[in-house]
C-alpha cells in the first residue's frame, strides 16, 4: 500500500507548475533528433554531387550517426543518472547545435563522416535523458502515461516532418541548410530548459565505469556493422570478424555489469518479464517498420514522381495516427489491459503491412494514406505503453539507464530493419530485365536508374524505367510481407509475455528499496 508521505509527494508533484512546459522542451529535443535522422536521406544526392564521396564513404556518412548513437545510448543513460539528466541534456543540446554547423560546412567526405559521428555522440545524450526526465517530472501515473504518449507521438511526427522540412529547404537552399535548422531549435531548448526543467539524478550513483562504456560501444557497433555487411554482401570475413568481436564485447559487458557493485546498467532488469517483453516488442516493431518506410519514401518519389516536399506530405498520416494513439493509449490500457493495447497495436501494423503486399506502380493515395494512418496509429499505441512498462519496472533513480535500453532497442531495430528488409528490396531489384544497354549503376539503385535514363534515347529510357520501377515495387511488396510477419509475431509474443502487466497508472511504482518488479494482476 502506498504510504501517506508518498501520496503527499505525488500530490505536490501533480500541482507543480510548469511541468507541461518542461514536457514541451523534452518533446522539442526528441522531435529534432527524429527529424535529423530522416533529412539526410533527402540531402544525400546533393551532398554527393558536392563532396563526391566514394560508395564506401557514402555508406559511412549515412551509418556513422546511427552506429555511434546505438553504441553510446546505454553509456549516456548511465552518465545522466550520475551527473544529472538536466545537465547532460542541456550539454548535449548545445553540442548538437554546434556540431550541426560542422555537418553543414563539411568540405570533404572524411570531414563529413567525423561530423556525423560527433552528431551521434551528442544525439546519444538527448534521447535517454528526455524519457528519464519525464519519469521524474510526472509523479502522477496517469499524467505520466499521457506525457509519454505525447513524447512517443513526437518521435513519430519527427520522422514524418523531416522529409517535409528537408524538401522545403532543399528546394530553396543548399544541402547544409538541413543541418543548420538545428541551431535555433537547440538554442530555444537550452534557454527554456535552464528555467523550466528540474534536475534529477541517482543519489548514490557509483562511478561511471569507462571499460563498460568501451565494451558497450564496441559491442553494439560491431554487431550492427556485421548485420549491415552480411545483408549487403553476404557473410564475408570482415562481417564475420565484426560480428564475433561485437558479440564477445557484449558478452564481456554483461559479465562486467553483473560483477560491478553499481553497474552502468542493471542487467537484472531483464529478469522482469514485462521489461524484457516491452524491449523485445520495440525492437521487433522498429525492425519490421524501418526498412519498409525507408523504401516507401523512395517509392513515392521515384516511382510515383512526387517531389521531396509532396512525398513528405504523403507520409503525414503516420504522424497523425501516432499522435492520436499516443493521447488515448493510457486510457485504453486502463480499460482493456496493457497487453491488449500493445498486441492490438502491433497487429494493426502487421495487417496494414500485409495489405501493402498488393502495392503496384499505380496504387492510389487513398489506399496508401489509409494504410500509413493505421501504421502510425498502431505504433503510437504500442510504443506509448511499452515505454510506460519499461519505466514502471525500475526505480526512478535508474530511469536513465532503463530509458537508454529502450532507445538502444529502437536504434538497433532501425539498423537491422534497413539492413535486412533493404537487402530483400535490393536483391530483387538488381535482377530486373532491363534493356541490353542498361548500365551497372542503374542496377545498384532505383535512383541510379532514374539518373541513367536521363542520358538515354526516349524509348530505351522508358523501357529501363518501366522495368526498374516494376522490380523495385516487387521488392517493396515482398519486404512488406516480411515486415508483416515480424509485426504479427511481435503481437503474439506481446500477448503472452505481457500477461498480467498492469498499466502504469495501476502500478505501485518501484523504489530503490522495494525492488524493480512491477505488481501484476
């Protein structure tokens, strides 16, 4: 039973002024990180023309940001628990804005790769800090569920807004402008955050273990790199070596955490069935979604001839569905149960992806828009409640580390989804029966085929584009089917593994003395 002092503490927190303004600051941070993850794809053709990177350098420009974020999230979550989440968030926001200038004015491919990696370091400080601060700002469980829903919707909205903002900027300015937009937003975040955000940290944090940081970084980067390489070129020796090194480093990381008196992340959290199920559901969801949405953007532009701006507008239903779902997810979980909402949301996404297997070159927007709306709605339901469950499973002193585990699953799922589903699309696409004069560059990507067609006679160009687009759409349809299977599998797992997990508003919150296992039905 909750003690009277604890109830009084919550009552004061509920009446504390400025908590919704503080949420606005946190939402601004996650929105910008999500936008920055999507605008580079639109800027890549312009960046390539200016910097002229090699194929390998171009891959590293695209991957350096996600590699570093995935490798450092757990470490930065633990650092925020120790030095203060507000302090880390504001320092990271300042660094994010400054490094964005370095990205915008990079003069060589090597400089751009370094700039993207540094941006990843700054980005890794933002995501776990935002969710952990929500855990501490909103003591009332029902308000916290709503706040997490808004936070989750902002992440989805950022992915949809990114192409729109990027498309507008690229139509009027040079490619560096997509990075310079970070400066004023981060400046606003820092100014308002200094005033409105409360500080929170673990009162007995222990030291920040540097060997754990190195093992986490090497392990995550090694595994993600191995999967990407294997998906692109098969199980080569470099891919196998990277995978073995990453797996060994992660194994050593887990063993070290179990021995440390105050670990960087308490791996015993995974004994909590709800925590493990929520993390796994997030990973599988993003794995099934990310690769498909990445190629759907290309479909809208290169198959249906939409401009970057119009393609971004076409993807807005994803954000709209996520926003609506995030606002009602908490109430739905209290009425129907957490596992019903999570597994139901995942099933909605899976069925929408299954419907996308019927996609053709001429599929009308009413169908596409409806399916994207369902995808966003299902994702908003699922992510809001799984984030709730993850935070409910830990004492507030460990909120940063738990949030970092959740975000790592998100980043890892993104990398694996683009690699695995991307390889399906790419492998099917490369075998299209084009004209005899089809250049090799046209078989590397649909964008390459569009560029090649511009320098061909009209009849040959039309035949090339028709064959390339048909093959690309076939690949997207098959990837949709695989994604649907992953999401329906995740829905089934969530139904069984989240059995008995209560919504956070009905849960006695764990403290450092009561343990980290949420009450079950």
